[in-house]
């Protein structure tokens, strides 16, 4: 095996020094300080690049991101087409659908893939279905994101505080969660929606899952009760670290895979509840492209899409769009398991470790 300078130094030789050749092993000094830019670069490399690289190796992450990116692109197109300020003023990529959009009655109930003017067909009043899908996307994404964030934030705060603090705090928060869980979810949403008649998607999203957080908070509490007994949490308490810091550094990372999955489940619940209530007419709307549920309701009542097979596409296309968004969110949540679960990340990096072992063996040989 090749002898290195370190080996010769241990045999009585003088180890080459990094201080200009003085030969004194203990005379080494750092010649340059680590700059702020380098520290930020190292942080981004470890906190963003490496986890993202591991997640990208999962095909579910790739497919999920591709699907979600498609819906974000539709939302961006709708925003540009409806923008009335800045450089986008007057730019229309896909028009807002209107009655008799393409001319006379011969353009009503046109099936998809017949013309590039209306690639997904038209409804019974000649409105472009593609335009309706695209222009309903921004509000749908806002509702979905707002509802999912609301559920996981409230449930995580209540569950972690109740599980970690214990005592009277745990008793009070658990009682509140139990009371909320006894209230029927959908009837509560219908009553509240009828009373306040919301129109803002940032408000409609949390409203659709107003009591959804309670069950998740109870489950998170049970997990925190187990995690807080681990040795590293005990060590943090012994060193006098504050409770918010312990929750942030020691407890939340262990909960993130479960929280991420439930964020997606809550977002899907927002989608399904929103579409259902818009379809039933409980949530008020003002136009055809307010929501995919409005499009389905219009196809059911005005085009008799369930009775006329030739018009079933007016129901099936919005349904396919709903399923696509839900499927993309599910795949994305499964792919993020590599970001937060060390065991999965370790299994995923097995090839890299084997390659590193081979390199070490070659060098020694």
C-alpha cells in the first residue's frame, strides 16, 4: 500500500506543514475565514439541494410535480388572460368563455377534438370547455392551498403543544378537539356557507375543512407523547433549551412525513367538498368558469349529460381534471417521504454509498 506523508510523519519524520514549511504540526492556522456567502451556499447545498436530489430520484415525485406544474401553468395562463395591468394588459392567451362564443347555434354541444378553436368541445350554449377549465383553475388552487395550510397549521400547533406540555394544557386542548370532532363536518360547512355566503377563495378553502383539523391534532398529539420520551429530547430539556426550540428542532422533523401526507389529504378534501357544494348550488357563483363543479352542474341541468351519451364529455372532462389534480398531489406527498424520512433517504442513497466504498478500496489498493 502506498505510504502517505502522514505515515512518514508517524515514523519519526516531519510532517509537511501548511504554515509555510516550518515543519511544526501544531503551527497550522486558518489562512482565510469562511465568508457569509460560503456559509449560505453550504446551507442551501445541505438543506435544499441534497434533499431535492434525493426526492427527484423517486418517479412519484417527478410525475406529481409534472401534474402540479401543469395546473400551475393553467392558473398562470388564466391570470395573464384576465390581467388588466402591467405588461400583461390586453394579452389574451385563452379567452374567458361566453355564450355563443364562436358564432351561431351550430357551435353548441360540439364534441372534443373537432377544431383547434375549441379542442375540448363546447357546452350547450357554445362556451369553450377548455376556457372554462383554465379560468376556473386559479380560484381552485387558492382554495386548495388555503384549506390544506389551515388544517395542518392548526392541527400541528394544537397537537404538538398538547402532547409536549401535558397536564392542564393537554386536557383543555384535547377537550376542544373532541368537541370539534363530534360536530358533523359537511352539515356544518353547508350551514356556515349559507350564512356568510363567501366569495373569496382564500376564505372558502378553510371553510370547506373547518373542523377537519381535530382528528389530525389528536393523532399528532399521540405521536408527540411518544417522541418526547426519546433520549435526545430529554437531553435538550436538560440543557435548558426552550420549548419552542425543542418542538422545532427535535419533534417537528419526525412529524413532517405525516403532516405532509395530511396536507395533501386536506387539500383533496377541499377539492371534493368545493366541487360538490358548487355542483349542488350551495356555494354561490357568478359565471360558468367559477369552478369545475359549476361546469358539471351546468352539464347536468342544461345539457342532460347523464341522459345523452354524446354529451357525457361535458361531465367527464371536468371530472378528469379533478382526478388529475388529486392524483398529482398524492404522488407529490409520497415522493416527499425522501425529504423527511431518514430511513427512506438512506435506502435511496445506497448506490452512492457503494460507489464511495469502491473508490476507497481502489485508493487503498
